[in-house]
C-alpha cells in the first residue's frame, strides 16, 4: 500500500485530519504507561529517579526534534537529500529547515507528521531507560537522548516514514509496496530496543545480579501494581499510535482505525496469554513481570501489522510474540549476561523485529502454504521487510552503540558504586520516592527544647 499523499490530508476541516490529530494527542499515554512499567520493575530506591528520567528524556527528545530532528526525518513529498544509483533516485535524509520553520500548522499532512514524529520520538526515548534502570545517571540519560533524538531516530524514521530509500524499495526495485511500518515496530520499538541493548552492554550488569559463577540472580521489581497499571495505560496510547500511523503512512481512512484497534488488542491479548502459559509451564506459576513483557511485546509487534493483516493473523502473531519475548528475556540474561531489569530489549526490539517480519509473512495469510510462497518470492514485501530488519541490526545497532560508547568515554554513564548501593533517588536526586517507608529512630526520641 502506497504512503498517503499530503493532498489527502490537507486542511484542518478534513474529518480524517481531525481524527488523526485527536489520535496523535493520545500517544503520550503510551509513554506514560511505559514510564510506570519501568518504575515498577525497578527497585523502590530508584523509583523517583526512573519517573524523572522519563520526563527528562521525553522533554529532551521534543526539544531536539524541534531543533533539527524533524528536518532530518522529513515527510513524504518534502525536501530530501537524494542519491542517484543506477539511474534511480534514493532518498537518504530529510532536508527541511531547522526549528520547524515554514511548516504549516493547519492540520495538513506535514504538520500532522511533525506532531506524530515528536510524540513517537518521546516514546522511543523512554525505551532504553528500562535497560539502564538502577544504574544509569540522569545527566548521561539526557546526553544519550540527544544522540537518539538527533541522529538515530530521525534517520531511520525518514527511511521508513519520510519517503526514504526503504520505502522506495517498491517503486525502485519492484518489492511490493516497499518497507512498511505503520505504527513504528521498526522506527520506534526496534530503534529504542536496540539502543537499550547498547546501553545495557555499556553499563554492565547491576551489582549482585550475577554470582561468581556467572549465574543470574533474580532481582524482582518493587511494585507489580504500577506495572499492570502501566500496561493498561500503554494500551490506550498504543491504540492511538497505531491508528494515527496507519492513517498517515498507509492511507487508511477513518473506518480503517477499527481494524487497527482490533488487531492491536488481539495481538497484545494473545501475547499476554502466551506468556502466561509459557511461564506457568516452566515455573509452575505465571510470572507477572514476564506476562507484562509479553503484553508489551505483543503491542510492539502489532505496530507493524495492525493495518495489513486479518484479526486471525493478529492472534497468531501475538501468540508467537508472547512466547518469543518470554524466552528472549532469559536468553539475554543467561547466555549474553545482559542485565535488562525491565525486559526492554526483548519486549521492544525482539517484539518489533518479529512484527516487521510477520507483516511480510502474514499480510494476506490464509494458509501455511503462503509462507512457502513468500520464501519462494511470491511475497515481495517479505524481502522489503527483511531489508528493513537487516538495516536495523546491521546499521542502527552499530550506530547507536558507537555513539553511546563515545559518550561513555567522555562522560561516564554509570553511577558510582556508592550511588548504586544507596539508590538512585537519594544519590542523584537527594530524596526518595517513598520516604514514609523509612523509620528514623530520632522520630521516637524526646527532643530537647
């Protein structure tokens, strides 16, 4: 399906533009839900730091996007840097003016794409916070967010959403409709998840996470209620994110939002059920944190496929996503020694990559024979999706790791050992999230007047 043209969303009186704008306004709820999930899965002595980090990361991302991020991301039909190869034009970066100059704020496609991109970037910036929980300094978080918002995200967002070369694979190479990513399984979830992987590698595991034999030790989250509340809040924001993305980048009309919402819900629900079944079968009881990770993984996968598959396919995709995320959490922790307190890498990167691949496999899927046909070339969109996944792993991951590695050389990102022992709240902020939990002996002693 070709990207929507700016003309079809021209003017603030267009009903589709109004619906799209209202949906975009709800996207920050997904970020708020993710912030609660990250805080709940971390330690209580770092809860306030986690929530403040989310607010700061979202704020920094918005300012950088305003300054130059959107200029690099661009939009379909906007100015871009073009590289001609074999006589065909390939767009590799946006070429718009800085500080949103000359952008019409009238409900047009360009203005809605800019607002959508700002909220999407803010959401993306919160994903790495879960992997760096309990040990990532606030100043380093802000500096890393500048790199994500100013370089990594706008580049891939242009390639996927802004008329870039991945989207041009259809027109230039005959690969179906080119790379498709309606709600951001690649641009948001996988870019954020791969950044989370880079941060976790650079920071190293939390103290006490691994024994001298290298075996991981469980460090449970401090508040499952916050986690479950965050899952519900994220669901509302995700429905809006996927629906607005489908309208902007796939040409879906108002009626199409119904299918998007249905597929998003079914994918998340199936993923949660799969995670519950897997954890019950393996541990004897369902695990709340892994089920929450599965729920988020199902939402991440749905962002790519929401506008392109049937509800039955969405259920299958969600079931696979929930199982994948559950095993992925253990694989990263046990075999790669990657300490990811909130499961951000598995939920967002693994779930997002699966969603991108599932779009190529399940779009129009009605029988297992379709998968064989896809591998045989009958499904050219699968090749375009594979190109997008290869770009994420082969280019975006080294880029985001390299940028954060350089940052760490000049500005160490991990808190001092004393800060980790004391807790990020007291060490970085000077106050805890739950001061009433601490009983001071002098409160019960007679004070001299």
